[in-house]
C-alpha cells in the first residue's frame, strides 16, 4: 500500500503537471488564449479530478486483490468500499480546490469562452458535491467501521477509528463548505456592488465573468445590461443633440403618438445674409465651420433664455419659446435671445444676419407618421418671424419684432426697442407693425 501510494503521488503529480502545461501554454507566452486553449483551462479541474479517480480506482483494485489473497474476504470487501469512498472524497476535493486555485486563470478563459446555459458546472452540482463530500461519504465510512465484526477489531479500536473518521469528515465538511460559500458569496458580493454603482448612474462598470455556472451567466447578463443601458444613454444623448433635450424628453414621454396642442408661443427666426455668395466664395469645409460657429451662438443664447432650437434649415434656424415646455415670459426671453445672438455673431465678425421675432397661437407637437416623426411648431407666428427676418437683414440693428411681441414683453426689455414701420409681409393679408432694436444706439445697453 505504501509503495503504491508513492507511485500514485509521483504519477499523479507528473500527469497533472503535463495537463496544466498544455492548458496554460498561452499564459507562459503572455498571450490571450484562443477558444480551444480557453476550453482546456475550463476543463482542467475536471481532468485533474479524473487523474485522481483513475489512480484511486487502480490502487483500490490492486490492494483489494492482494487483500483477497492474504486475508479474509470481508476484509477485502471493506478495503474496496473504503477505497471507493476515499477516492470519491479526494476527487471531489481536488475538483473544488482546483477551481479555487485556477480561478484567476479561468476568469481570463471565460473572457474568450463565456459560459452557456448548457454548461455542466452548475450551482446545484456544487451543492450536491459538497453535501456528499461533507456528509454522506464520511457517514458511510463510519457505518463501515461500526459494521466490522467483533472478531476483527476490539470496541476500543472501533471507537478510535470512528473518532478519527468523524474528525476527517468534519474537516472535509469545513473545507468543502468554505470553498462552496466562497465560490458563491464572493461573486454575488461583487455583483451587488456593481448593481449599486449602476443604480447610481455609473455605466462604466464591468463585472468580471469568473464562473462557468449560473453565476457566470448572471455576471455576463449584468454586463449585457450595462452595455444596453450605455447604448440607450448614448442614443438619448444623440437624440437630444439632434432635436433638443426638451423635445427628446417629450418624445420619450409620449412615444410615437401624433400628439400636440395649440398654444401661445414666440418664434425667433434667424438667417445668414448673402449665404449663397458666401458658399460659392469659400471652400465647403470653411463655410461649414463658419456656420457651426454661428449656430453655436444661436444655441447658447436660446438655451440661456429658456427656448428651444427647433430646427436648422441650411443657414437658418427656428427657435421657439413656450413649447414644448411652457415659459413664464416667452416674449421677453425671445427678444433677449435675439439681441444676444446678434451681438455674439457681430463680435465674431464672420457673418451678417437677420432676425425676426413674432408671437401668436401655433400648433406644437409631433408631425408625420408612426414610422417617422418630427417635433415641429406650425402657425402664423413662425411664418411672420420668417418674413420679418427677410426685412431685418436690411435694418441697422438686424432685428425686427412684431407688435404682439412688444406688447407681451416686460417694461425693462421695452427700453431697448423702438417702433420701426408698419409692413405688409409677403403671404400675409394683414399688416404688421414692426419694432427694431434700439439698444445698439446706446453703448451702455446689455443683452440677457
């Protein structure tokens, strides 16, 4: 028995070392594993267990055969049963310990070969193995000892052997239980921490897939969840950049419904002067860069004053105050935004512009079909602002506002405006009394 034990230890060590070397050759080369190498690493604990069970089975057969020749038959049977139980316990421990020792390497393998629902390693199989190693098999060993004939051993020998086996069983139960608890509790603790970070809005979290069981599937699912949430955030941000954060929020709230309402809004229309000639004179990329700087001023002034840049149309922009989110004073906000845009664009000295501002009832909502929607504002104030812009390009202050805008604005804002002319705008049946910005006549004036 001693000779075979030495032989088994030597053969098992060499055999296991060969398996480990073949499985981890990529680790020695400091390279990521391919799928076949990852599969070998994930199977390594099971193969190490197979080495153990093979040597135990061979030893049990040899020692049982020898015992059958030199001792009583019942003694050979006891050796065979004890060998089977001992082999199973040792093999199970090697499997659980192997998973723990190889954990860091298996994590890298799982990055290449993620766990699948059909994986052989499950939490249930680990629970069953731990229960068998820590309870059933030690109990069977004790029953085997207690069942020895009185002629074979003395009661004192039985007691000592039973105590020894009980101690072995207790140690086995502690070791296997600790390995099981750690293999489940540690990744779940990390999952909980990751989910807590995700709930706080941190979508840079990544959970390492460190298990081939359902726990690994759960870890992979959390990573998929984070990836999906990050993509949704990116799409929402991109959506907001295209249509404005207010419109994006409106669309997310109402979905694809063709909803909208008629409300009082103030429209601000801004257009570049002589843009056709400018586009012909400048290289395309340089012209686009100028337009982008121009639109940056439009967006900034509109946002500061609580408005929405509803759309860009070539070298023009339509800004709305009072939709989709209501505004307590849309007229004053639009007038301040108009002066701010004019002043900032003039400070750049790159482009000339005209701005028209008008107030009135308009439809504000989603227009189109369920397949293609656009949030837009349609109505007389939009048309009036557009027509005022055409004339404003020839006015010194470059801004014209309708009478209704002036009537709705605050007294402090009115100090910056003076009546211009009564105009008959193209496409309109009634005349429009237009006001121009007089703040440029007073160097001490400021924009909001």
